[in-house]
C-alpha cells in the first residue's frame, strides 16, 4: 500500500497487516504525519518517502518492495504487532470510568 501517514490511515492498515510505504503530507499541523511515519519506520513496520522525493523515487521503491517477498513479510508482521484490535472497547472503558 501507499498512503499518507494520518493516524486513521495507520490504524486501518495496521489492523490489516499490510506492508505500506508512507508519504507524509508536509502540510499538516506540527508535521505530525512525519512523526507518525517515523514511529513506524523505527519499528520496522513501514517505509517512509518524503513528499518532496516521491515524484523521483516512489514508483521505483514500490516496485522493488512488491518484488521482495521477505521485506513484504517483515513489514506486514511488524505493522500487525502495532494494531490495536480492541480499541473501541478500550475507549468505552475509559469513558465509563470518567462518567462513574
């Protein structure tokens, strides 16, 4: 997959366990997408390409990744480890704590 690096997108493909190349948007508050992407890169769970570099290297990097089954598997396994499968329940639990 190729995606921006918003929290919602990251949450969704983490649950799917999909290898991803992240291209963080440079036009967001406090550069949070770059921080999100870097956190995944640091855990071996994603590849990051800066927006300014995307036109030059994104296509080639995507093709290289598609052909590298070992790297695809590693990225998929690592991002799946970060998935929050019970996030809705955890949110409800916290809300219930506050209202009690």
